[in-house]
C-alpha cells in the first residue's frame, strides 16, 4: 500500500474529534486507507454500506444498527444511508469520546446541507484526492511550505530523470488507472468508472432523469478545463436548459469530479473578474474524456497547456491537505486580461502566485500576470513562481522566479532553503 500523506492529519483528527469524515471521489483509496488505519493505529469495526445487508440494516433502523456495535466504528460510503447522520448525532451527544466514528463518503456532505448541519461541531472533514506525484514516488512534498517560507528561493537544477510531464498527466492519480501501462486499458477503466459513478453515486444523491447526457457534459467540460466557467455557453452548446445544467453541475461537484477554482478578489472591488475557473479532479480522467490518451497525440494537442494547468492545480490542492500553511486556492484575473493561474493565500493573508507553462524557455512577457498581482496586492504579495519545463531556477525580478516543473513534487527543504528532489 502506498503511504497517503493525509494519514497523520487523519489520526490527529481521530484523537480529538468524535466523528471524522474522509471524503473524496470513488476509487481514490478511501477504503484502503481506512482499513489500514483501523487494522493498525486506530482499532475499529469496519463496515461498508456497499454491502447490501449492511445498507439494509442501517437504513431500516439506524439507531439500533449503531447500538449493536461496540467500540469505535468505521463506516464506508456513509452517504448511501443518510438516515445514519441523525443517529450518529444522537449517539455522539450522549458520549463525545474522540474517534468514535470514522466515516468515508463519495459525496461531498458540505454540499448536502441536511447532512452536514446534523453533525456541525461534532465532525471534522478531510478530503482524499487521487494520488499525488509524491505519494506515487514515495516522498512527502513540501512545495507549498517552501513557497511561503521567509527564505528566498535558491537555485534548483532540474533533471530529466523520472516520467515526463505528459506521462504524469495521462496517468493521473487514480490508483487503479495509474497502474495500467496501456493507454487503451486506462481509457477502458475510466469509461467504466464514469458509468459506475452515474449508476450509483449520482442516483443515490438525486432522482435525476436523462443521465445519458452526463458523459457528454463531462466531455464538454473536459474540453474547457482551465477556462472561466460560462454556464450559459455550455447550456447553449449542449442544448440543455440552464436549470438542468445547474443541477447536473451540482451533482458533478458533489461527487468530486468537477472542481471549481474561485476568483481571488481581496478588497479590489469591481476591477477583477469574479467567475470561477473549471477543472476536473484528475488529468487522466480529463485526457480520456477528450480522447487524448497517448503522449504523441497530447503533445500535438492544444489541450496540453490546459491539462498541465489542471495537473498543477490538483497537485496543489492535494498538497494543501497536509501542508503546514493550509492555504486557500484561487485564480486571479483583471478586467484588462492580466491573469495568474493559481493564487495561494495563507491564513494570515500572504499571497503566492503560480503560473504554468509547458515550454522549456520563458521570458519577461510570461511574468506579466504575476507582476500585475504583485502591483495590485502590495505587501501581501510574498512571491511569484512560474513552473516550466526547463532545468534551471531563474530570477525574473524581485520575488519572481522561473522554476523547473518537477520542483512541484519536491520532498523537503534543506536547512539553507534549497529544495531537493
């Protein structure tokens, strides 16, 4: 089993929270991680609601079902029996012992108000994304913490060792898909995966007609990754009523497939674009949906840039779950067209801008967006980084650097502030 970097934070939550929910898309490794933790560091009875008998018992008599289990309980795919949440609340209110319930879910309960409100103040929620590049390589990335450190970025020389960026994009981070060497076999897995999501999780969340339109919607969204979300344009392109599209989008977000990156605005009023940018939760899935499944095809495709941006956004989102900083993720775009792909904002308000380029060379023109962000935010701007395919770390002004892409999955900062793979 690959080490999941969120494990330490999960154990910390179990040590002081009565209920801990680990949620994320299906097949990201939630069950594997929970079974490992309950067999080793946090002993608990493991039950899955994917089992028809367990689901039937939990749905028929939630309170009686829980009362019949002694000690800590791990319940997998808890969204399949929403009746359990009120029973768990009642049990926790009688006994707030930490670590009593470890839950997993393939639906985002934060988007299901009745479920999230029933355990407000009693439950800590942690996301589990597909594998990060560091988890695949067996090392813990500290890129975000390095960016927010007070020390300047030192010169880092990249290498050509390890998989190329395009290969990393195509494989994505779903454990089962990543293990498949043949592109056609990965695509077959993703096709089956989408069918399973629609037949199980979406139907569990809502009684939705016309699910046959969902794959077509997902493919269209995959072709628009990295762009501002324009639901009116998507609605017209699909011939789908906006009310239906909004309902479908909510379901795709609730099942973690679609990720929206909100706009950063600060206190700058109307000078900035406020629309979110659109991404999928995994570039392997996105590549498959748009039919780009081999390195040659994607290398010649106009989607390489957006897929690389999607890749970086999701790697940062994964790392944010275990970083010391725990930043918020945003994008930045002025009405005049200056933009920054990702803005990380620390709890104290410091900002780091990140641009993504797939070229091996960069110039001053590529830093226009980062400079605009620096000028707009003043002292809050900590630094700007442009990730590119070159091998050298190159300064382009005060607190502005071009940095090799592989720095994204660096494992640790050395004592002098440099970072080594």
